[in-house]
C-alpha cells in the first residue's frame, strides 16, 4: 500500500539575525505514522515545527498539506488545516475542569451547557481511547492525565496532524507507555504524529520513521528498522557518542561523606515536602534519585544546600554537624550545589562569564586584597574554566545570556567543582540539553566521583539514572521508596516506585 504524505515541507529556509536556523530543509510525514524529529539544541527542530504550526513564517520554500500548497499566517490557520501542537509546558487552567479546558477560547463554549459539553468530551475520549473524566478539575490530575487533556484539546478542534514537543520529559515509565499507546491508536485511525525528543530508546521503541537535523540542515530521513541508537546519535552530533553506561569505575569508599537523619522540610505552601528522610551518601559514589518532579526533590536539595529551613532532622558532612550551618558555611565544608534552574538561580544572565565564575570565590585573598577585587586574577580563572571545560563562548567578558544551555551548565560545573568539593548536589544537571552537551556534563560528574566526591543526582531521566548511578533511590511523597545498587534495579521496579505502588525490590507499598 502506498504511503500518503500528509505533510511535505520542501526547501524550507528560515534566517534570524546571525543565525540560519533552517537551511533548505525537506521534511515529509505520512498518514498513520509516528514520526520522530531528532537533533541537538539549535539544530532547527523547533523552528521547523513553528513554521509548520504557523508561529513563524518561512523565508523560503513551500508547505503542502494533503498534497495542497498552503500558506499559514497564524496558529489558527494551521489548526484550520488540521495541525495541532502540544507543548512541553502545558497551557491549562488548573481550577477549570477537563471539559472547560478543552473548549476554552472556542465560540461554542458560550452556548453549550455543562452536561452536553461533558458528553461531547467523553465521546471524543472514548473514540480515541483516551481515559479521562471530563468533570475532573485539572489540579486533581497527574502530569500524564494533564497531557491527555492537551491531546484532547487539539483533537476537539479537528486536528489530525499532531506535533508533540518532548512529550515524555516529566512522565513515569508507565505513563510513557500509556502515552504512546494512545498515540499508536490515533495513528491507526489515520492521524499523523510528529514528536520532538532527545531520548533514543523512545525513538527506537515507538517511532515508525525518523528525521535527523544538524546545524539547520537535513542529515537523513529513514525508517526505524534501518538504524540503531548509536547511528542516530552519531547523525545528530557528527561523531561517535557512547549511549551506554558512563560510570564504569567502582570508586565507592566506606566513608560516609554526607549523613541525613530524620530530615523534614516544608514546601513554599508550608506543606510537608520531605518527610522524616534518612540516608547516607558515600565518598566516590553517585547516588541517583529518580522520581516525578514535585515529590520533594527540590526541597531536599535546597535544604541540603542551606537554602531552605529544616523543620527537624540532623545533617553531617564529613562527620561535622551542618544542620544549622549557613549556605556560606556549607560551601566551606565542601558542599557544592548545581540547582535545577540554571538561569534563574545559578547564573546572572546580565553579568559576564568572569563575574559569574567568581560568585563563590571573590572574597578569597587570591582575588581580593584590602577590600579591592583583583579583576585580572578573576579573569585568569575564567579563562582557565573556558579552556579546561571546553566552554564555547567569546571570552571572559562575554555575557552569560549569549551562551547556550550546555555551555552555561559547563560554567556552573567549573565554578562549583573548582575547590574540589566533597559533596556535589546536582539537580537535573542536563535538563533541556542535547545529546552532546549531556555527554560533556556526565563526564564531569563521573570525573568528580572518581576523584572521591559524593554526588547526589536528582533526575527524571531514567536513562541518565542508569548511565551514572552507583546506587538508585526513588523519591515519592517526600520519602525514599528504597535504595539499591543500580545493577539490582529494573526499569519496571523504578516505574512502580515512582508511582508509589511498590518499594524498590518489589515489595508492594501499603
């Protein structure tokens, strides 16, 4: 049977000041397929899809939808052609119900009664096998369920070409399977599914065809059965990338580098986020904490760094009590912190590389004499960071806001590891980074671990957990669902623990 092209983008060109985002790119997607769009950050994926959804206008090329040439001036034009986009960050009104969110902004919301509206949404969800209660409020739903609402929103508007941006970033393994089960059902009904991702395993498990972009150009379009994870990574980056385990050396010592006993911490709403938590972190190990965001990981790391009050509990670093120590005192005790928000928390975008690199050290005698900062010394340090960590930036005087996410993260790690800390608190260190930047950051963390530091790694990416961790914990509702060596843990066990259904090792919870 001949495949029917629903989307044809030919010789698409889009230029921004100093950047050629799409350089005569061809892209084709077919009816009834799940199509993966791959590429590093800056490869042109988002630009290409923003053109397809009417957010951007191309500088050259043509677009055909169902073999008809089209011109789109807005997302509304794209939606009228059956093209819908589901963004990584959901656009839902939390106090509203599922049904209300689905029709929000449509004219018919003014005339439809609640019961009739819910019946319509229920019929749509049954047609596409998307299990959701139309009467539920958004705030009552899990992340996976909220994503289903976003899918129903575009289906309700008659979309049959769906584009998903990093759709599994915050989902549990079970939710990932449910999502792609839904997408597979939709493809079987004739929908065209395009998803942007960095996760090779998902591509190989769920995609039918794959398009790879690099530096704004089409590298290759191919069927899944024609390739491998290793080849796809190489096509994305232009060189060989290791996709296997990156922490291969057993350097764990018996020395407890960080001891946490009975830790209780509140969130910003004054609710218990970390609940009587106890664990040990050893020198020379990476302890990976998996879990869906919002289960206390953020509050735990901030409390350990001294940035959030402790309600109760006891903390020790290298045998010294740090329970009441200030952030500055904890830094002196050898605790480094890589926060999840690199631009909003770790760096000041309007400051230079030199200034950001010196945030922790400018008071030291080496850099400050009689109250006067020795800027040239700070600049020398910044140059050393740039050289040793292979940071791509114009120079020490460049503003951080001009840097890519990967290079900004390397700057953070350079600063945080400069004094050879004994404990590294790393929260989502590669979130939003492409495969090449991820590899670089992972190498740095493994190097620090091999040096003897204890690394506490928080991540939602289970590939990252398995690639880096010596031991694995799963955090659920402020507690650990067990801690096990990584070679004793399966993906299924982690998935069950992330959902609160069982502890690591298979013991059913409750």
